[in-house]
C-alpha cells in the first residue's frame, strides 16, 4: 500500500520515526528521486528530498495509516 504525503519540517520527520518505531511492520519512505529510507531510521529519512511529496509504503495498512497520521498531526 502506498500513500503520498508532503513533509515540510523536521518535526514531521521525527513524528514519522516515532510512529514507525512502535510498529512491528516495515514502513518505507520513497522520495521522487527514487531514494528509499526505512521509516524507523532518522538518519535515513534526513537524506531524502522533501521538495516534492514522498510516498509512505507498507504491506500493513494499519502501519501505513499510523505513519501518515503522525506526519499530518
């Protein structure tokens, strides 16, 4: 499952990491340049390009919703 979100500040990145870290499922974040980072990795997420929306990707719908909600909060 994939959902697109716009990330505009470091607080949103921290919220994604915190939400993903509490999950048993894998969640990936894909930027428009094709780079992929584990949503549980702050350093991995910091290297992505957020000038365009990113894709939150997970096989688990609940995990996907948790990360998207965290980003929007």
